[in-house]
C-alpha cells in the first residue's frame, strides 16, 4: 500500500474538512460499540487484554481514511502519470546510491532469499521514497486509529480491516513495536516497504539480529522481510519480471489477454520482438503473458511469473509495472521504448462504474461495478470490442465509454 505523498498532501485538507464535525459525533456511539467488540475479538485471538485496552483507548475515527479508499492513486491516475511519479531521475539516482550504501546487506539478502537487489530497492523507493516519508506526519498516521476506522465504518471490506487491526494488536502484544512507532498509510501499511499487519506476522524477519522485527527503523529487517514475502509467494531466483516488446503490424490483440501463457519462442513465432537491446531469455522456453496496459497505442509487455509476485504485494497493474520498471532503471536499463497515449482522457470513478454497469448489461461480465478496472473488466472490454469490430485491446478510456453508451439499450 504505497504512501503516495503528492496525492495525500493534496487531499488531506479537503478530506478533513468534508468528513469531520457533526458527522463524526453522530457515528461515535456505534464506533465505541465496535471498539468493544474488537477488544473481545482480540482477547479471543490471544492478545493480552491490557494491550488491546490501551491501544484502543480514546481512539476516534480518522476523518481522512474512508475517503482515501476511493482515491487510491494506482487505480485513479493514468498509468503513465503513476509510473512517471516514481521513476524519476532523482528516484533512480537515490536508489542507485542506496544500492551502493547497502551493498553488503543486499548481498546477504540475495544469498538468503534469491530475490534480486534491484527489485527490493525498487519496492523501497516506490513504497516510502527509501524511507524518506516515514517521519512525516503529513503523510504517515497512527495505524491503530486508521484500521479501527476501516474495521468499524468501511462497508466494503469490514472483515478484511478487522483482521488487519487484530494483526496490528498482535504485533503490539508481541513487543515488536509500540503504539507510538506503529505508523503507516491510511490503510495500515507500515514501515520502509509498507507491510500490512498480516504480512508482517507471516513474513517479517529480524535480519540485523537485534531481537526485533523492526521494519520501521531497520533497513536490513525491512528489505529482508520483503524478500521473504516474495520468496514465500514463489519468487523464481535468476528470472526477471518480464520486458517490453514490439508487436507486429496486424497483431491480434485478443492474444493480449493477461492470462494465456506462451513460451518466449512461441511469442517470437507470432512476430513479437524485444523492444530494446535485451534479448529474450536464453533457451526461450520460459513462459510469459502479454499485456497492453494502455491499449494498441501504448507499450506492450511480456510478463513472467515473477511479475505475479509483485502483483501479490499490490494488485494494481500500474503499481507492479512501476516497481518492475524502476528495478530495471536502477540496474542501468533504459526507459520504455514506446511512449504512452498521453493525450487520452482517463475515466473518472463514476465513469468507470458506469462502464462496468453497461458492459454487464450488454452481457460482458466485469466482476462487479466497483470503479476499478482490473483483469475481468479488461476482458469484458475486449469482448465488447470484438463484438463491435473494434481493436480488442481492453483499454478503458473516454472514447470507449462513448461507444459502450451508444450500444447500450435506451433507459
């Protein structure tokens, strides 16, 4: 859960003004009852009663949290803006300096977990600006009130947030962090590489040997914990995340379905070529899926299984591609060969929801109208485009919405 500094700083004053005051007071009795239920659940999970009671004492709803669930940058910003914000010359230079500064530690982490150091430092850079924002009160916030707000007031995923809050209370009970240090994003993601409490409990490690798994103060602990997360999820040592490719004229974009794996040799037989000087993997029998995040007018990528491990850290394609690209740039790789269709107008949240609703009505299931364009929605778009004789690239933008609206039944 990336700490998106620019977006948070822009939104915070507005969020506080629009969600505080009388509304918070009206919600207070229900919120306090919810906290009591959460204390009881914590006791059932073995959290010391004193720990839960002290952590939840005087907790009030955080007015900036609920609006943030609807403004996640990786879902609402154009993918090129999201990538551009993290893969900057300054971010690359700082990351390369961090690679040199922590070279000995990163070498030991690579040996222990098999995860490439450039990928780990890319996570670090994207998630917290290499730790630069962890003490900025304008960006980080106390985790317990944030998760309590979500667990008690978010109607979308209350069980998920409840379990994360109970995980945070468990961390306090174990003594790995105190309430003052337990800060993070609006969603409760913590430390240099933004672990959710559940991920911390499963994957955090004490790599510096001081007896604590400290992802807030210890860079070795944070980076090794991230490597352990990726290894546990199936990271393949010695393999990359994928690469940019060039598609041949007349390519059938139905093959870019994000799910069908082919070997690199099979993709090459279909006319795909590497976009830069980096060739396809030796032997060409490794498998990859084809993705065109911005449709036929943007760059195309073959994604290997390790890319899925990045997606398990954060399910947004924009986020995963940002981490992947930054890792390449930290290793001295080039910028993308093909630019994005930067003149396109992206859809608002309401428009994305309208698009999904209309596609469903036209018989193209999207997995629900939640305003987030994921693999199921892109598959529905491709199905609609194919039926209409359009290029089936799965790209959601203003022109597509107009076509879907025109094909929709009259109200």
